[in-house]
């Protein structure tokens, strides 16, 4: 497994990190906890020793599962890099309204962006309890909160860092301007990273986020590198997604778009996969982490086999010709998508698409 320094910090992470959104259930549908724990174990054994989670993933359940895993692996705790987030609350109506959803039990939940200092502190304390640890390696502000100045949020995180409760400070879904504000507030403490959506179908970050990160030495840990499974070739046009699977709502997962994506994968990626003796997903993960400015990718897994397959992509390196062929082939891939609303433009649409 290849590893890279995260921005200007001393934290070194694998190019394939374990994304723990899916094991929390909720948006992805019910998950089997024992299978999830087995997936975490297989990931660690395969070199994926960084786990990224968040309180909102299953409304605490993902963090609790990671905590159970860490407790069982106490003898190897120092090997595991724990990355979580704060700034999305479902248990208070303070902050900026974000969206409404239902949890795994069918209860309605209203999600608010809340990066107020007191809220961030409360979330960090709750996360430490669920995870069963004394320090979070990377704490990321999950989404910008338009009701709270960024310098106030960063000030609270600096205090928590000074108390030894978090090691490094990052952000998620921040624009270059917002990252610049965060870094200014942090002073001599480096902004470790930003976490944008990025994959072969969603490359809006190449316009501004990635160039800014390269220029400023900020790590980029991307999420949805396989577009929530669509780029694995296993979500066929005739596959029926479960009623509680949030991907049913995504335009890219329409039957026609799935057909088009799989035709592209067969024509362009399959020959490379055959040459590399790899799966389609492994090839596209390798493509993703070798794009300029990208440090690592978060990849979800619900079974041990999935975790091992994902981890193997961390040692796969494509040639320059193969990398270019995949990008060139994607230029001919046209999907049927709704036109983005005038307000927010294409970037706003991409963000709405990413969160379902």
C-alpha cells in the first residue's frame, strides 16, 4: 500500500482509506454489523490503516462500530489513523438548515450545518466517547456553515488541538476561498486537508479546489471515488436497488445512465483491467489517486472481500498511457442529467448530486 504525507502535516496516510459511511446504515440501507467489523479488520490487515467516519453516518452508529473495532484491536491501536468530522447536527435545530431524511428506523431527521464553537466541542467530546479514544488524528469540519464565521470554528478546533483531543485540523466540501479563510485563522498550524467529491464522473474539483490545494500544500482526500459503486461495473442497468438505498434518488443511477456507464467501462476500462489483472473498480481507484493534487481516496466496504479488493488498488500503478486513455474515453461518455438550476450553477449541482 502506497502512503503519502497529508498536506504540510506529519500525518502519513494510505492512498486508499476506509470510508465508513456505508457501515453506518441509514442512507445506504441496513448493514450487518458483524460483516462491517470484519471489513474493518480485513482493511487493516491489507494496509488500509486509516478510517474516515462522521457522527452523522448512521446518527452515531458508524462511529460506534469503529469504536468497537478499535477496542477489539487495542493492541494495534497505534497503527490505526482515525479521521472523523463535526458540523452536521441532527439533535439540535441551531445552525443552517441542510436537508431532511429518515434514519434506519424510519424516523424523520432534520440535519443542520452547525460549526459554532460550542457545538464543535460537544461533537468532538461525543465522538471521542463513541470511538473510545483520547485523541482524533484528523478532525474535519463536515460542511461550511453559513451562520458561523470560519475563524470562530477554527478557533474552537485550535483549542481542542491544544488540549490534545485532536491531532490535525481539516475541512470537507470547502471552496478555495473558505480554505484560505480557515488557514488564515489557523495561523502557523497547517490546514491539513479538504475533502471534496471526485471521480471520473465528477471532476469539478479540477477547476479550483485541486489547483488551490497544490499551490497551498493542502492534502486532498476525495470521497465517492467510485461514484458510490457505479464505476465498479457491478451496478448493472437491470439491478433493482433497495427501497432504502439512497442511490435510487441520484440521476446518475437511472437505468439509462447505468447502461451508458457500463458500456464505457466495458469499452475503455476493461482492456486495461485485463492487462493489469485487476478489477474495474481497482483500475479506477488507481486512476483517481494518481490525479494531480490528490493525496488519497475514501472507499467504502461492507464485507471483508470488498475491503481487500479496495486495498489492493493502493499498490496498483497505471502507466501514463493508461491514465490518459481513461480520461480520453470519459470525454465521450454523455449521461442524461437534469439541467442545473441557475442559482449555484454547475458546482452547486455537483454538490447536490454528491449528497443525493
